[in-house]
């Protein structure tokens, strides 16, 4: 059984180091930028997105652990009730192709629903076929698309009038 644990400061530092570097690689690839320019842009975007780091308001960081209590990845979301934006999900490479991505998304939906979240938004690069497949399989729908990425959404809560 997969579980979410509050990310410790040390885990946050490691996770964000990977996150900044990964976004830089993606930017360099998708926008044909030098690694130096992409890394500068990635750092800038993260500084704007997380002005108070892990303590940024309405932002949740979770470490993902498997049944052996081994850390298999992490994620972070930003809440803007009634919606949440999945900023990043990371499953370490050695744990990929073991259905952890799908399990993580299902558990995320349950966790966020208990917080009053009614929909989850995310962006995914067009060449991330594995992630797109998982999201579509779980019922996420494309709401916007361009040459580089797709914005997807899934309603997870009750949007009834009067709520």
C-alpha cells in the first residue's frame, strides 16, 4: 500500500534539487535553450512559485513511500479551492513501471477530496507518453493543448449547486 508522508526539510531540499534540474532539462529540450539558460529560468520559476520554499501558503509537499516504507518519490500540489494544481509528481526511476504512478494519482485524489478539493489540474509535456497514458486512463481530460504540453483536468468532488 502506498502512503503519503509529510516531506521533511531534508527530503524537500533533495526533491527541489531534482525538480529544478529536471525542469531545466525539459526546458532545454522543448525550447532549444542552453542548459545554463534553462537552469536560470527553472530557478526563477521556482522562486516565483515558492517564495517561502516549503512553507509557501497553500502548497503541500508529500513524500511517497511503499509498503516497505521505502521512499519511492514525491509530489507537490498547490491548492486554490475548489481546485488543486499538481505541480510535480516524481517516481524515482528504479520504481517506475511498477504502477506507482497510477496508485499515487488515485491516493492523491482521495487525499485532496478530503480537503474539499473538487478538481485537479496538471500540465504534462507532450512527449511524456507514459504520464499522458496514465492520466487518460484515470479519467483526466485535455482542456488545452499546444505543441509542447497539455493541460488536463479531472473532477474529483461534488460540484453541486449550494456547496
